[in-house]
């Protein structure tokens, strides 16, 4: 199963919010909560404040990612929806049109139009299924693979430029935080 950035980020919030936060009386005293098998003495209000700050950071991150995506394809002959389709196919190598539509959260006719345009520009190829004629797979062409790699390289360069503004300690703290969130994502929540 493929998760979009939005889905992954919301899973993080769900991981935080699913914890046992105190009883219905919502006492202001500190009590022990179990968070991912760890005990902490955090009030519900403190927890809520942290969750809100994380949500604000996620929102900011999403806006910046979208800007980076637009900037990364601005000189290419590709739209943002085509970019999302291209990068999804790049990630999984080959998929059915149905799976692509579900992953992009668009209708089958919408994904058909996206693939029609990408195929017209020779970025993807459709592959017929000999066992079931209703099933159509799609994969990147050599031209599409080259474009996806170029876009990924640009995204990586933008990331490196942003990371250069951080100190060594901030980089270590950042990787620690992302590792913790990744562990929460891989814990099975949302499956």
C-alpha cells in the first residue's frame, strides 16, 4: 500500500492522539499516561498543546513541500497532477490504473485522462493484462524515468540547501525526531 505525504503526516497525529490521556474529569494535575509503552507525566492540556504545535509544523511543511514540487517542475512540460501520478508510478515501478486512481484519490476517469496526457508525451506506457483485458497496468517509459529521476534530484538539492542552514546539533535533533515519527508510522497504526 502506498501512503501519500498527507496520510503519513496525519498518521503521526493519530499516533499521538490515540494515547490514553486521563479520565473524563480532565483533572489539571499531572498523571501518568502511556504513550507507545512509555510512561510520561504530561497533562492533557500539555499533550493537546504539543499536538497543535506538531499540526502547525505539518501544515507549514506541506505548504513548503507543495511549493518545492511546483518549483521543481516549473520548467518541465508537466502539470502538478501529472507530477503526482509520475512520482507514484516511479515509486512502485508499475501499477494498475485502479491502484493509481485510489492512491491519488481521484476517479478512474480522471486518472485515465492523466495517463492519456503522460502517454501522449511518452512519459508512461500502458501494459495490457493478457489474463484480464479489463486490467491495465502503467509504468514509466525511459523518458518518464529520466524525468522522475531529474525531479527527485532537484527535490534532494532543495533539501540539502535547506539543511545547510542548520547547525550540526540541529541536524542530529532533526534526524532523531524524524526517526521517532517514522517508528510511529511503521508501528501499524492506520493499516
